[in-house]
C-alpha cells in the first residue's frame, strides 16, 4: 500500500495437481506474509493470467491491476471490501 504499511505483489502459486493459481499477495515490511487473494478468472477457459502492473489510488482504498492473458488485456479494480 502506498502508505507503507504493506507491500503488494503478484505470485503464481503451483497447486498439488500442477495447475497454476494466480494470486495477489500482501507482505508486511518485515517480510511476513499478511494475506492474499486469488485473481478471478473465467472457469473452463484455461487462460493463464499475468499481472503487468498494479497501482493504488491516493488513499489506498482501491487497487488497480493491469492483467493480460493469451486473449486480452484488462484492468481489474479491487476495494478493501472485495479482496
């Protein structure tokens, strides 16, 4: 978050069945993992999602992700209430 309380990043988690699960991860400044959420995707399409950029708004209430898969590029918006 811009206020310095958390660091936000993108991770591709490998599941036991070999599938890749894209997620946004939050870390405290001391390196401890603080939380995460799985990026939404269309079931059955099988498109791997890559996060090209992520930004917060001025008061850290909205996280914007620029995401790309094999077909398209989108902007996804998340607020504290939906992550």
